């Protein structure tokens, strides 16, 4: 049936994934305060679902299925990035009388370095575009997303991709692997600016931070290049470990629990442990729990970017 014959939906639900950075190279801070980045993103199987319905006024509410998610930390006013995304889309189309009620079902931990807010922004853009049949071109959604935050374009695209600029210039890469990770959450937050501040003092970014082509080859042909762990890297790790020595202990514990490699996710405090397969990932999570690291999730990637899961 042609889409034109379908009635307009009353609600639209879009699912958007968490991201991890399997490579994060950070350059010298620019005059505008941003650090140039070269990163390899991977979308992994932790999700936020965002449902939008037409409304007189903007509103947002958040519930959580995820056991590690603390919804009290998510703003319920106009500072929520989902509302900012909705308003940006409305402004782009000059539809100033439109507003929506946004409900977020959060599976991505808040302030965990997994870009949950960015996922909500991406999901809201796609959901409102479909709710109001706006037909926004992909490039326009990416540009609106980039204005909202560096990680929003990747949440739209998903899969595995390189990110340059501030991370907002996203280029998909061929990834034929199915990578299993144990994500280890932290009870305490770690502010992104403080990590970059420590990085400026400790390292400064005066080095070659480019992605090595061999890493992209290891993703494209995992049977030949099964040593992806050789290329896993995060320039912010020393700074994060300096501020939070307990995170280094997590990395050491993960290796002792048979992870192939362990690294900081983004600017932390979440840590990642690479496993050989799903069973190993579950076994590593079990061993970590015996050592007291029981706030973990077993995830795989790559998975799809923001996509519609229900029309109401
Ligand atoms: P990143 O990896 O992009 O730095 P993060 O995953 O560490 O992000 P988020 O969960 O995206 O962190 O949120 C960071 C802060 O943004 C939260 O502490 C919260 O105050 C605010 N925020 C605004 N909107 C949202 C939202 N929809 N979901 C979560 N946090 C939000």
C-alpha cells in the first residue's frame, strides 16, 4: 500500500542506540575550546526508545527499563536535549505552532559516556519527522543533529563509523564483525570537561592521533584481522585514570577475568571489555560480579542507528 493512503500516525516510537568509541584520538585544543577528534564509533545493543505525540506544548518525561539507569538525573524541562531537538526541527521547517509530548524509555545509563542524550535527540528528530510527515532529507537531519551535539549524527547513522571534526562528521565504515563487549558502569560520575582539562595538562594532544587504516581493515575483514584489540585505543584514558584510579583497577580486573582488552569508553567513567563471543562476554561479566563489579551489561555491536519501531 502506498504511504500516501495511510492515515497520519497519532504517535511514533523510535529506537536509538548507545555508542562506544573503539578508537578515540584527541588533538590539541582549538581556540574555540573544542578538541579535534578522530574516533571510531560503534553503536551497541543498549537503547533508548522515544515516543512522540502531537501536543499543545512541549513536554518530556522519562521512564527506565534498564537496571542501571537513574531517571532522576534526566531533566524534565526545556533543557532536555530531546525538547531542544524537537524545537530545532520545528525551527528548521518554520512550523512554529507545532509542539509534542516526548516520552523517553531509557535503557542507556545517564552520564555514562555512552551518549544517551544524543540518542534521545536523534530519536526525537526521526520520530517527529515521521509524525508530521516532514520528509526531512538525511543530510538536513544530520546537520540539525550536529548543531545539537557532536554525537547526535552518529546516533542517526549507527553501525560502525569514523567521526572527525568534533566527532560530528560521520563516515560509515564496513564492519563485518559481531563484537561482544562487557560494559562496566561506574557508581560515580566523571565530568567530560574535567577529563579534557586533565588531558590538556598531562598530554596536550601534540601527537599523531589519526585512525590507523589497519584498524578499519580489521573491522572489514575480521576473519583475517581478528586482532581488533591491537587497535583499540583511547587518548583520554590516562587523564581519566589520573582523576579516577579506580577505573584503572576495573581495566586490570577485566583483563584478569579473561577479557581480550579493556579500555575507557569515550570520556568515561564507563569501561569496556572486549570478549571473544557472547558466551565469553557473559562469563567475564560473571567473574567481574564475583569481584564486586556487578553493574555491567553484555552488549554487541554494530547495531542500527535511530529507526522507527512503532506507529500508534
Ligand atoms: P556523552 O557520551 O555524549 O558525553 P553521556 O552519555 O556521558 O554523554 P548523557 O546521558 O547524554 O551523558 O547526559 C549528560 C547530561 O545531559 C545528563 O547528566 C543530564 O543532565 C543532561 N541531559 C539532557 N537531556 C538528557 C537526556 N534526554 N538524557 C540524558 N541526559 C540528558
